[in-house]
């Protein structure tokens, strides 16, 4: 192939007219969010939330506060920078807005750190739910260190708090990290209460507007998805409209069940494996193949 042929290909690939949406321009010389640095943030957070299991395994009670403090300092610096990059990813404003954006990112990072005790409490209930819900779990430590559910839910709970703080892009990157590692897809916009456990986990999908109550257990292959998408006057899907299930307290959903649309699964219900549910389920109902009790 001649250099002239390469020149033609390069010009086609470099054209931003036909494929403008495939090209990202960096504004104000701020780079894209860094996957590597966000991985470091999440790793540091695991060390803070589960000390001794992740990060420095030799941490002692007498040095624990120092260890956590050192990690918190790193988290603050790294996370505030990534939050700023998330804002800049969507920003097309003039450079005068950059200082405000940087200060805002630092304040959000501080607020996120103030919520770490809340995240730790929720994760402690998830670990208890995993240990109590799986007879194969010999210790809490086994659930923390080995279970894909705890890994994915940790990323989700981190991402969800960032969603609540109106951080763009970064929460989705964080949850997609665990999605690729565990096969569990939890949108950071979903609302999940305490004592949540996903047994096995591979193939689970939990959509953006899903609401899950307390003490809910689901199994591999479960989908909490949308049945249809409301569209605007141009026929495009409307964003942020509630379209995923509401799962109330004490519900169990067995493997490969598919629940679609803004339906409510009542408290204490049991959904059998391979079920296809598109209507509300009354509290205390058992929905099994060919029968409903």
C-alpha cells in the first residue's frame, strides 16, 4: 500500500463532520478521567472500608487511625481531581468557570469522604446478609475477600453516593469496573437499602431507576430491567424516567428471573427461577412455574 493510500485513509479517519459524536475535544487543557487513577481510588477505599482485607494486610489496631488517615488524604486528592475531570468532560464553558469547578470538586470530595461511615455501615449489613444467606460462607472474611457480590456492591455504594452528589460520568466508570470483573451490572443510580445480597451473581442486571428495600436476596442471572422506554417528540428515549422495578423488603428472587417495568414486588414475596414478571406482585406471594400462591 502506497503512502498516498494511507493519506486518504488518515483523512477519512480524521474527519469530524460525519462522526462528530465519536470525537472528544478536551476543553481548558483538562484530560479525560483516568481509569487507572479511579482504580487506585477504589482500591484505597476498599482498604479504608475493609482494613486488613485490602491494602496493607499488616495494619494493627494501634495504627489503624493513622493508616485510614493516610489513605483518606490520598483519596481526597485523587478523587477531587477525577471529579473535576468528570465535570470538564461535559463542560464547554469559558475558562472563567474552571476555578469554580475546581473548588466545587474539592467540596464534593470532602462531602463524599464525610459519607464513608454511612457506606461502611451499609456494607457491613451486606456482609452479614451474605454470610447469613449462603450456607457455603464459613466466615464474614470469606464473604468480604471472595464474594463477587461484595465486590460489586462496594463499587455500587461508592458510585451511588457520587450520583447523589451530582457527579457526572465518574460513578458509571466505577460501577462498570466491577461489572467487567464480576459480571454483575448495577447502575449507580439504583437505590438499594441495607442487608442486600446477590448469591453467585454472574449475569445480574439492576437498572438505573430500580428501588430495592431491606433484606433482599437475588441470584445469578436476575434482570431488574425496563419493559419500554417513554420517548420524546423526536422519538428518542426520555432520560431519568422511572422504568425499573420496585422490590420491597424481604424479597427473594431466584436465578434467571426477569422483572421488567415500573412494577412493585410486594414485601416478603418469592419469585421463582426463570420467571418472566411484568405486573405487580402482591406482598407475601410465591410466584413459581405454572402457579402463584
